[in-house]
C-alpha cells in the first residue's frame, strides 16, 4: 500500500515539475514577444516590468497561451454589478 502512495506522490511531483518547466519556458518567450501583442499598455515597457510579470506568467501560462493563440488584443471588460450600474446611468 505504501508503494502505491509513493508512486502517486512521485507522479504528482513529476507533473508539477513538467508544469513548472513549461511555464518557465513560456514565460521567457512570452514576456519578450507576446505581452506586447496582448496588452497595449505593455508596449515599450522596460526590462523591470518584464521581470515583474514573469513569475505570474510562468504560473498562469495556460491562460496566457490561450489568449495569445486566439490573438486577443485587450483584456475583456469585466461584467460586475458596479460596471452594470455605471452603464445604466
């Protein structure tokens, strides 16, 4: 029984390592090429900004990859009660 738990734990660690490696590779490419295409506010930003966003991009890389592949240009507007109330008046 303990061998099964060890196998599952090792599998989980390997999956986390693969996710992290893919995220780091994606973050390197995305922070220097892709972020300018997705967010107009990031165009012309310096190296400091790119180093700041790299950990978040590495963590949330599937979201950024899907937006990059869809050729999204700006983040979507959020639809919450405050924005809806402001649009009514």
